[in-house]
């Protein structure tokens, strides 16, 4: 380690479904945030940590900024807005395949007021012609004088190293906040719950996934296997039937896929048992939100 170690905090912000969680995983080098093609996948701030011999960058991944429809939505937007303050760098991630929305224009303007360094990240460039980026870059540059603009594909990791180098150059000198082998502050229990929720997002449609929460009731680590007992909560009795599926096939498939990813995370065999229970309208219950970890 050199005498001039650099460290900083970076907030990843943007509209729902622009690839923030995919980018976070690419920067961390492993799965920290769950990935889905459905918007509003991320519900809490997620911390990932990148460390090399001269730098440590601490990332927060925030819920996509959107118009809230319930108390959970209000909490998610509050977390996203608060994350922009007191950060060394703000990564504003946009989907380069889509036109700039009015809300994205407002976000770009609000970044100006934070005083933080900012990088515009044009994601999903693998899906468009490079010349189509120029008007978008010009448009955003007229709104905000970003410190850097980096086209990337978080999915293929193209451009991610360039983005990482830009951040290393921008962060100030500072201490190493976390051990070098630490990649997240999330407990394994929480990551396991999020992996289960990811599989539900993959296999279920429309409103069912966002009316779902996961609670790990018991996680027992034995020498050769970890046993996990989890409850999938949904808001309606009809949703419970969809989650379980005909003859229990859907629940079995979700459990099998989740178990494989949890085994990769723990580097150990996993026994996973899932139950499904109904909690009416839990997204508007402050008590339930606190119970599931969505706390102030």
C-alpha cells in the first residue's frame, strides 16, 4: 500500500430499470444486488466495496427514483434522494437506448446542487449505434457540467474499467474504511433473502413480485451444509397460489434456482426450505416494513 491511499463514497442513482444493480455487481466483481428486468427491484441502499492496493471505493445502490404509490414506495424514493448528499461522487446511470425523460432532466439539474463530483453513465450502449449517443451527450451536457461522461455496457462489462479509473482519479486521499477482503456490509442472511426475491422477480409477472417480501426465519451453519428456512410473504391469497404453482412446481423451481446462487455466495452446500404466507397490504404497514428491514 502506498503512503497516499485514496478512498471515497459513491452513490449510484437513476430511474428504475436502467441497470444500476448490474453495474454495482460488475464494479464489485460478484453478485451483491439482485437483477431483474422489472423496475423498482432494489428496495434498500446496498453497499459494495471495491479495494485495491491504493484505493477503496464504497458504493451505495439506491432504489430507482419514481412516483411512489404506497409507504414502501415513499421510503424507496426518500432513500434515493438522501443518497445524493454527502457523497464524493454521484454516478447518474441512464439507459442509452431510451429518450431522456423529464424526470431524468430534473435529476441532472438536482445533481448540480449537491456539490459532489458527478459522472454520467450511459448504459446499454451494446444495444445501439455509437453515433446515436452524441445527441444524448450534448443534451445532458447542456443541463449539467458532468465531470465525466462514460458509455458502458454493465451487462458485458465494456467500459466498466474506464469508469473505475475515472472514479479512482476523482476520489480524495483518505483512510481504508473496510478490510480489503470485504465486498459488502450486508449480512449473508439479507443477501440470501434478496436472491430468493430475485428468482421470484424472474419467474412471476406484473404486480405479484412487488407485493412480495422474504424473511429468513432460520439460517443454520453446519460444517458441511447451511440450512435456510425462509418465508415468502405475499399480499393476496390469489398471489400465494401463483407463487406455489400447480402441484408446487413454481415454488420448487424458485427454490432450486435460489439455492444454486446462495451456494455460490456461501461456497458451501445449502438446504433451502420455502413457505408461502399471506400478509394483506404489507407495503402500507409501517410495522411490517420495519419487520422486513425497511427502517428509517
